[in-house]
C-alpha cells in the first residue's frame, strides 16, 4: 500500500493542464517532470536479512541519487541560490522563461549480528515527486502545481539466542520551479527530509519485535492571472 500511495504523487499531475495548454499564446512555456523510486507492484528500495542460529553477521546498503532539470530558454541557470532566489538573471524583461529541478537522495542500510539467535530485518523505502508549470507568453496567466512524497517501512524480529538487528532509511528530496513573463514571476518549492531507524537486541531466551511505518506527502499549486 505504501508504494501505491507514493506513486500516486507522480501520477496526479500528468492530466492537470491538458485543456489549459491548448489555449496558450505562441511563445508560452509548459514544463513537467517527475521521478519515482518504486511502482504499484514493487517497492523502490528493499533490504531483507535473515539469520538463523549459528554465529554470523550480515550487512546490506543501497543508495540512489536522482536529479532532473529543465530550462527555457536554453542557458538559463537551473539551480536556485536559495529558495525562490535565482542568480542574477533579467527576470523583469518581457521574455517568457521557466526553470525546473528535482533532486533526491535515498539511503538504506540494514545489518544483523547473531549468536545462535533467529533474526529478521526488513526495510522498504519509496519516494516520488512530480511538478508541472505553464508560463503564458506576455502577460498571460501562470500556473504551477507540485507534489512530493516519501514512504518507509521496517520490520525487525529477534528470538531464541542472543543477537541484534538494525535498519536505517533516509530520504532527502526537493524540487523547485520558477517562471516569469512580462506580468511578473512565480515560484514553488517543496522539501522533505525523513529518517527512520529501528533496532532490536537481546540475550538468549528473550524475544523482541519492532514494526515501524512512515508516510509523508506534500502538495501545492498556484495560479496567477
């Protein structure tokens, strides 16, 4: 269910401006971008460790970086200096212009150490983002919409002999879009920083279990007439 929720973030925006774009003046700009780590069937990142008795240890790490960018006209600076602040560009001219960028950093690590115990460590991490903007030519309306989401799950269990297990999920995702025409400028920015850490340990004869879930989404839109 978590994967379906986060993927919906990226799907929502695709059909938002079809009719609006049909009535734009020549020289207008439409931009759309999205990313998804995970789909409706499979989790984006998953790590599963199972230790059954014996003296053993295991470790697994996965790391994903995502970056998308758009600019019109070509040569426009993409990355903002700060939120809503782009470097020394003539935003007051009559030229219609727009930029978009997305950046995602996802890290997942799991480890387990067993001394005759039965240990299971499972971690799942999904992320998705999408944004869309239409910047009309001259003093035409400007529209922006964006959504961003992160979901994570952890299930840790330990029984029988001594041992420990640990799972870590981290996601830092951000997106920004900026547009301007002769009528003014618009900007939207979204950012999510999520951490999830689970740990179980114990001595022989004890039983420990942990289940953790994290799900966060953000969305915003604006229209300037």
